[in-house]
């Protein structure tokens, strides 16, 4: 309740956005109706639109600004949790934010650098090169002569996003008690992931470290470049990096006009991304054309390292097994790979899961190996996982989204290139790593060590269990997911029933007084106070309050 009082204005904006796009029923169920002004409440009508549910969700998020747009963009990577028609709409989300003034940008730079801008820079471009919801980029030149790109965080964005995250958690908690789809689509998980990602993105030093790590892992690629980070001019709110000049991959015709080989560019991109994914386990998670530049010499430049993914050694092993099983049309192999990730719920219908995987396998039956699209295959697998409520690690679904984006870029550059063919040498390296004698020996040793420790702990654990049983302290906990909601409803019913009984009793007393007064032909006075008149007023107020409570509950 304190959150709602503190941010009442923002709750009102959210309620209005939901009403505009046909979600009035949610406004009432979630208790947001009373943030609206009385005229709006009286005139409120459920708006029925001809557009799809996904489009209405997208419009609400765009109306509510940067934090909600970012939430939608993150949700668009979770094809394992959300249906395709909503994912397609969320993928269209665009940030529509005006740039902030260069005066504010300079003030932030001076606060972070601890010196006036002119002492650190020879040049500073007043007009931003690009603007987004979190920050904007200006170009400049250091005193040492290097041209740099300076990304500056938008003023007040940390406070604004902190507020919206607090509100989002409150709304999801309330919605979870009223709508089954909140639990079905695990919206709370998406919001938690979003909160972690947003807090990391608000600290530009994380992005700077990501860039340096990627530069180190791609150091041996002559045709891939990661801009240099200038740490003396980088902090949580300002990141300064080498300025990269070139054409984005979206400008296909201009690249051809300058004599660049699109096949070579596509090859460099695939090599770099596959190394990151299958060998290093640390990858650029947003390889869309705007984040990829081609310089005059044909070098490919990666930009924007705010969104990255991680794959552990075990996850890489399970992933390779999953892809190989899919391509080999082996349903049991796919189930084994998913099971090793520990993600299949206990109540999962294994026969239904196997049937869905067999159906998916059939879709790839007649497709030549070289024509298989890894990103599409993973996305199809995630759709099956979503139907069976199988939980997938966020980085795995982020990988599927990245590969799907990568395949779209490659198809735009040169449709004749097969990512699967180019992935073959990486697959061989991964298999060598997987069946490396020293690695197998290490895993066996780790397993034996864990088993030995468990056996040594067994007597102590048995003694503890025996002591608890003897003391009668062995506790069994039973959790009923809907118990809290049920008890709350029972409390409401009992309170209203008690109130009704009190009102009935009061009414009976008043009727008795009125009858007694009529028989005696005297006005009922108590210490010169008109008891009957006052009682009627009190009874009327109690009836009005009871009717208001019933109508407010929405269950009249």
C-alpha cells in the first residue's frame, strides 16, 4: 500500500494506458480503478479493439515509456515462456525518446570525470549521434588526439527505472492472485530477469568490461574489431570508447557500391559469433544490423555490449547434444539433453512431450543438413518447452534469439551461406572438448569426490534425523499455492457476514423501539437525545457502506 501511495501518479498513468487499450477488466481486478478520477470512473467502458492481443500489449508498453519498453524487449527473447503471436509483436517495440540537452550531457560528464569538459576534450559534438531510453552518444576528441564516442546516461533514469521496477513487482504480485496466465507464463520470472538486466545496464562499467572481454576472445580474428575502452574516462554513468566509423550492415547497397564482399562479411560475422557461443561461452546477444559496422578496409566492428549471454561448460555440452539430437531426429536424445538441464517439471506428461518432439522431428525430416537453421530449430524447441511448462535457463533462450537474429542478418547479406556448414568445425572442436580424456577424468574424479563426501556425511545426517525423531521435532511442511488467497477470501466473507448480522441486530432493536414508541404514543428520548431518529440515520449509513463494499468487490 505504501508503494501505491508514494507513486499514485504513476499508477494513474498505468491505469489509463490499460483502459485505452482494452484492459479495463485488469484495472478493476488489480485495484487500479480507484486511482482514476471520478469522471473517468463513471464514464469507463471496456474498449473493444479489432487489433490482436499482442498488439494491444505492445501499445501499452510503448505508452508507458522506457522501462516498460525494455521489459517488452526482454520478454521478446523468451519464446519458451510466451506464445509466438505475442513474441512477434514484442519484437516490434521501438524506443521513442527525444534526446536530452547537451548542457545536461556536459554536466553529467563533469560530475563523473571530476573536471570540466574542455580540460579533457579538444572537441565535443553538441548534437548527439544517437539517443535511446537509457542514454545517448556524443562524439568527441581527447587531448591526446583520439576520436571517441561518449555514451552518457539520461538524467534521472536510475530513479525512474527504480520506481517502475518497484511498481512492476507490486502489479505482478497482485495480478498473480487474480489471473491464471501470470503463473502460466511465469511473468514474475520475466520481471525478475528484467530487473537484474536493467540494473546491470544502468552501470556502464559492466558494458565496458563486456567489451574488453569480447576483444580478448576475438583478438586473433584479423577481420573483427572491438572498440577500445578508455577507462580513465569511463564510469557507471559515462562510457568512453574508440569511435568506429563505417557502414552498418543494414546498408546493403552502399556496402556493395564501396566494393565490399557481402559473402566475406557474412563469413567473418558467423566465425566470430560461433566462436563466442560454442568455444568461449560468452556471446554478443543482440547482433542486429545496427550493432555491426563495416570499416573501409572491410573489418567488421561489433558495437553495444550491454546485452550479452553466458553459457557454462555443462550448458554448452547439453546444448550441443540438444542440437545434434534434433538434427539427427532423435526424440529420446532431445529429452535426455533437456533432462540433464534439470528443467522438466515432475508433473510433466512425458508421453505428450515425446509426441510433440516426434512431430517437431518430422518437420526436419526432409530438410538437407546444410539447410537447417539453428536459430529456428531452437525457437521451435522452446515453443514445445513452453507448452509443457519446461523451465529453460534465460541465457539459453537469449542464445536462441541471438541465433535467429544472426540468421536473418546472414540471409540479408548472402542467402547461399549455410551457418550449419560453417558450424561444423566448431562442432568438431566442441566434441573434442567434450570427450577429451583429461576432461572426462576430471569429471569422474569430481563425481567420486562428491560421492565420497556424501558417504562420509551420511552417519552424521542419520544421527541428526534420529535425534529429531526422538525429540518429536521432525516437521513436515505442506504448501498449498492458493491457500493464502483462499484464506483472504474467507476473511472477507466472514467480516461481511459479521457486519450483516450486526446490522440485522441493530435493525431489530430499532424496530422494537419504534413499535414501543407507537404503542405509548410518546417520542423515545434518552437523556434528551432523539434515539429513533439517530438510529435510523446510523442504520442508513451502515446499509450504504455494506452496499458499497459489495459493489466494490465486483461480485454482486
